């Protein structure tokens, strides 16, 4: 056996290699939303490994000066100790102070590498133990003492810790760069939708309309005049006297830009009349008509192929375009216009659950270019979507690689060479 791997990993309590620092318990009177003061970090600021201080609370700067030992610094690792225990973030670009009342803590290394300890904390071996020992009926809670008592496997040298952290950091950097590419393309796509579906391609003559200044040759029509709108009532039940079908449900639409055969549709049953009416077809656009929040009303997805036995499920509506005047892909992007999204969110009715009246969909006004221009516009935007899809597959590959590396490198299953 190679001498550099002669020493095995050791079992230690997490508290032997790091200390959990609890946040400071501020008085409510000290907190403000002013952006001229010093930020504090709450549970809702920990999102997907990054700090999001867009809705941060702040304390007076003079108070913050008295709290030096509680201040966060670049590369600190912070995490939630209540509620969603998988919430965490690395401090990248801003100092702040954790808020104890919302059970935010941080790890301070003891004779160990900060980044290694951070990766170890989010590994399966530690997270599974945290969930095992966490207590609470309404929400889960875990104490700093419980975290420090967790037994973990640790490399025999800090040099090996640093090498492992370096490898994982390099993959994280790839993930971050890839995500930035996706974000830029998504911003481009959004801008193109809001420009091309209102201004078109190459127009020089415009007119005032109820939808703003639009190309002179474009028509404005009610959606019901250029499409068939079907509000589904097909439930998720399976009954003996009905035909077996597959259901395209709310989350299938909410999570996917396109409805394809790759989706794992739910099994259910339906009457013949429901099958005849709600079988989804190529070029259909499906929208969410009910949701828990008004912002999630009229989220759309384009049906990119024909199906033999997939029905539109409950809480959804089919918008089936008249293909002689309206292109399905163009129609799908119409629902992604900022002003349309805003309109439908305002029109949604409800308190704990919101719903869209079918009449409001039918009466919606849509700009109608010539069919050829509709298709050109849709194809331009679809080309950006295709690029996003390709890069997302690359991102998923990197995420999978990172997960595999963490399982191997943070358990000692695979050892690294330290020069």
C-alpha cells in the first residue's frame, strides 16, 4: 500500500474540528429595512448555497460595531438550525450578522480547513444525521450541541482536507459559470419575448392601440376568436368502469417549457367523453388556471407532439389555436409576456387558493401578426430556448459529478494524492 495513504480516516465528533457559533438575538426595535445600515442574516436569506439579501433586515451601524465577534466574513459557512435544515450559504461578498431568533448558525473550524468543513456539513453523511436527531412537531429544530456531537469521518491531515475542498470547489466553479450562462440566456429570452411579440420584426409603421404602440398591420383580437379554450375537470382517480389514461398535471406544466413524451405522466382513468374532449394535441398550449399564489396563474407550456392517451388534468386549461390564423408556439410565448402575466395575476380570485375565471381568459386580447411572422418570431425565441436546454443538460452533468465526488471524497472511499 502507498505510504501516503497508510493512515486511515479517523472518526471524530464534528465539535472536535469545528465550533457552531450561534447568531445574535436582536431586539425587534433594533431592526429596520433601511439599506443604509448593517445587514443581518435570517433563515429566508439562505438560498441554494448563496446569500440573498434582497429582503434583508438591518440594524443600526453603531449597534453593529459592538457585535464584532458575531460578524460574518468572506468564506464563512452559515446554515439553518430550524425549519428547513438543509438551508445553507457560503458568505461570498458581504459581511453580516446571523439572527439567532431565526436559528441561523455558522461553522468555525478548529485545526481544520474551512471549505472542507463546509462541504462535509452538506454531505449525505452529516445531513442524514442532522435529520435523524432533529426534533419538533410543527418544525424541525437542532441545537449547536447536537451538531457538535455528530460523529464524522475526517482525513488524517489538513493537507488532504484542503485538496478535497479544492477539487469540489473547482466543480462548484463550473456549476456557477454554467448557471450564469443560463441566467444570461434566460434574460435574453425574456427581453426578446417582450420586444418581438409587441414590436415584431422589421416594422417601420406603428399605431396606437389598447395594448400600446404596435405594428400597423397587426390585428388585436380576443383569444376566444382565434382559439378554443377548454377548462379540464379530469381528476386523478382510477375507476374500474373507466378507460386507463395518462394525465398531464399541474406540475408537468409548471416545471416544463414543453410537454413531451419524456415526462413521467401520472396514471389515472377517464370517461370516453373526457378523453374526446381533453386529449392533448400537438400545438396546444396548456396553462395553470388554479394555484396557491396569483403569480403562478396562467403559467404556460407548449405541447410539442401528439399523444394517444394523455389528457389535460384538473387545475389546467387547454388553449387550442386556430392554426389558420394563430401559431401554437407564438401563442405559448404570448402567455409569457410581462403585461399578460401581470394581468392574469391581478384577475385571479381567491384567498388561500387562487383561480382564473374562464371568461377572463377568453376575453384576453392578443396581438395577431401574419402567420409567417408569428412563426419567425417563435423560431427566434425557440432557438434561445434550445441553447438554454443544452446548457442545462451540461449543468445537470456537473451537479451529478459533484454529488458523486462528495460521496467518494468525503467518506474516504477515494483518497486524493497530496504533493
